C-alpha cells in the first residue's frame, strides 16, 4: 500500500533567508528534496530588501543566515523583524561556533543555531525540532551561554509591572542551574534536600512557562539585565 502524502496544512512551512540564490537552493534541497513534510520559500539579498518582503512570506520556521549582502551580521536584523512581525520560530545559520555569534543569536530570540560546517542531512531534524518547540543547541553552545551569564548582573526576573516572578530562593536555584550545577550540587550549595530542589525547579518551570533546563537557561539569558 502506498503511503498517502501529507496534506499541505500538515507540512512545515520554512522560509530560507540567505545572501544569494545558490546558497538558498543548496539549503532548500538539503532538507526538502525527496521529502513531503516541508514547503519552502526563499528570500535573498540585503537585510533591508528582505525585511521589506517579509510580510508576504509567513512561515512556521525561518532559517536565517547571519551573513547577508549588506554585512556579516545583517541576519540579526532580519531575525528581529521576523519575530516582531509573525512570531515565527527562527534558526540562525552560522559560519562557526564563535561564542559572540551564538550569544547574539539566542539573545536575539533564535530557538536554535545551525552551522554551515555541519552535515546538511541533519538540517531537517533541526527544523522539525524547533517547529515542535524544542531548542536546537549543542553542549558547546550552552557552555557559551553559561559563561556569558556569569558576567551579567545578579538575577532578577520581573513581569511587565516590575513584580518579581520568583521568590528569592527560587532565584538562587535558577542562578545555580544557569551556572551548570546539577540538582545534587545545588542542594549541597543551598544546604537543603535534593527533592526540595526538584520541587523548586518544577515550580520555576511552571512560573516561567519552560519545560527543560536548556529552555530555562535561554529564558534567563534573554530576560536578564546584561548591563555592567
């Protein structure tokens, strides 16, 4: 029996943003060729040109190259406008795992980073994961974020009215999670039982609307005061 093709509404719509048509087609073919689970649009050129055309190119996931025709970091401007306009989940396409580029991508709101040096066969998995609400980041990427967090001001997470979202003890737990400590190590540091830390983390997840330690680290990074 032949497999029925997914209906168009079941497909993941992807917008590929790059500096040139050749790169766009290469990326498009890498995850769309021979698969029926994607619909693909492409935009190329300068960040200004691409931003002007975003309104007619809505997608579930955007794959945005950090380098466009107007500069090596022009993709960050497209990332910002993409999130503002449509709330699209975005993946930044980076040349290499430089800490400042990884940090900039996640600070800008990206849900994942993918490298040109990585096998293009894994690109479809990356897109599917981000579409499902997951974070696509390697251990090395997370190390970059954790190191960056250590240089930021003390943790205070507030809502739009300035009211603290977490208790002081919960903030202590979040700070130690962001430092890369495990539950047992956090319990030892705070002189409490390990099951108490599990309870704290459960409540923190509920309050912040996250579901994993990775998402918690990214939440803290994007909401924390980065001024010196």
